[in-house]
């Protein structure tokens, strides 16, 4: 069940909201936990054992958290056991086959693959669980003794499957004491609808161009079509994931929670360093807090800083997927940021026009490694981008593709800027805000529902992570 489906929009979410609002204050977390379990069970209907896996992980981490909270000499041992369990599950389900495939290239080794299906959201909820244990160990948060409250934090359906990655300290107070105000509920509904529009009306439409090029074959397209395609994929990924994050943040407000921002107009960046301060911000915060700083950050000299950056970006790439293209993607990001740290970043920040051109080139180039897993296909597509792969098989294919998708590319470029958001904020501040915002929200919702009804809907791209 995805947020952009009629099952969710017409049945699950309204029913959940009604029951939640009618529930007494002390039972609201129980209601959220129940609906979150139902939500996950629906998504894991073909692999019901995975529901028991995540429920078991909640109980195990609840117990380990309480053991760590005892503050005795075994505290570090308990933390180690908890992290081994959490990341061990992630390794087995997400990475084991990757290592087996690579080991099988060695002589005399022929190990069978497990062919395990990746549990929904395992990368996201593993990071949340791990951050809870580490923060309890560090004394940054209090131990959660109530299993329902901890389960609500880990399993809360708005952010369970694809983030944002919410740390326990972000919501601990609200888990125990929150109030749903009418104005915040309305704001949450508006944020949800905007996120739905980004996903259905922008991401899905832009994704059609990338799908068409993939079906045509990368060797059959022209250089202009190749650039249009990777630009469309870059925007599809952005609107897909930022749309999901907005829907999650909006639903959080409906239930009285304030989830952290996950995107801040990343395509307006002038350096790759700035880009990753604006893109998937909760993931960047997680790696900074639990990997980069513990390794020493930039406090132990430049050589150590570059090494720490290398570790972070290699792990970031590997977190996104168990394949070599993701590792190479992470390494490319490391190289670009290391060059920027060496001085290029300061120069680009002073010459922002050049910085925007720099990022207009590197953003789609990095997403190329992200979008295509086969190394041969990556090479072929890159050759097309630079006019080295020969002409396309169809004359003026770029004109045909632009005729079909040009309006979505232009809209995508506009909505990558802060202009639409600034206009919306001015509308909200207007005396006639309700008269202005309500029709806009109804139009977005109506158009989104129409597209869903017509079958113009795709799963979220980040579900595979």
C-alpha cells in the first residue's frame, strides 16, 4: 500500500485519522501502533515472516535499550549486541547475496545465493533503531520503558517505509505528550496534498520519459535525447522522494508530530557539498552523527578528514543499494567533495553562476550511476551524453520526446526552484488565504486522484532501498 493509492487515500488514512481522533490521549500511541502494524502487514502480505521480523526487532531493541539504561559495566556489551542484531539483519537481507556473487568470481568457490526478498523499509528502520540505542548509550535520550511508545516510534507508518529518518530525540517528548491543534492538522493536510502532487503529477509524468528511453535501448537514442532523459530522471527522483517525505511530514502533523525537514531545494546548490546538505537531510545528519564525528570528523588533520569522508560516502553509496554502481556513485561524490574541500568549493561559492553550471553538469552525471546498475549500460549511456555512441536510430527523436514530455520538463525545472513555495507562502499570509489555498489544494488533489484512477502511478523509487 503506497500513499498515492486509493486504498490508502480513501480507506486506510481516513479510517486511521477518525479512530485516532476519537481515542483517548493515553491510547493514541496504541492506535498509531496498531494501524502501523496493519500498514506493514499489508505491504508484507507475500512475506508474512517479515512482519514478525520487524516486531521481533522492536522487542529485542526495547529490551537491549533497558539493559543499556542500567549503566553498569556491561553497557557497551549490550550496545554491541543490539547493533550486531540490527545491522546483522540488514546485512543478511540486503547485502549477503552481493558478497556471495563477488566471492563466486574467485576460483573453486560456488556458493548458492539466498535470493531473499528485501523487507520493506529495512534500511530506514534499521538506522532509526540503531540511533535510539546509540543515543541511550551516550545519555542523549532517556530509556523508553513503554513497549507501545517505542514501537510507535519505530513502526509509525508515515515514515516507516522511506523516511525521513527520525531520531528518537526528535520525537521523544511528543511520544509522551502532544496535542493535535486544528490549524496544524489543516497545515498537515495541505503539506500531504502538495507531496502527493509532487509524486503523482510531476515524478510519475517525468518518469515516463526515462521509461521510454529505457525501452528504446540506450544505443538507439541521440545525444539530445540522452540529456533529456537523465534530466527527467534527476527530477523524477527528486519529486518522488521529496513528495514522499512531504506526505510523511504532513501526516506527522495530523497526528501531532513534527518530523524533521528532509529536502531544501537541493537543485539550487552551487557545490556538491551544499547539495548534500539539502538532499535527504536526515540521512546526512545520521551519517554525520554516528559515523563521521565518531571517526574524528575534521578534528584530526586533513588526511584523517579525507579518510573519514571516504568512509562516509562509501557507506552512503552502499546504503542505497547492494551493487557496484552505488559504491562507485558514493566514491564519485567523495572525489567531488574532496576537491571542493581543497578549495574549489570556496571559489564556486564566490562565483555562483559558474557554480550553478557546475552542478547542472554533475547532478545528472552522478544520478546516471544511481539510475543504471549495469556497468556496460552506464558506459553506453555516458558515451551517448558526449556524442560518442553514434546517432540515434530514429531521426530527431529528441523532438518527438520533447513534444510528449516537454511541458513536464519545464514544470519540473520551475518546481525545482523556490518560486512555487514562495508564492504559496505569500498566499498563506494573505487575508484571503483560505479562499486562495483551498481551491489550489482541491485542484492538486483532484488531478492527482484522476491520474491514479487512470493508472498513471508508479511505486516510490526509494522503496527499493
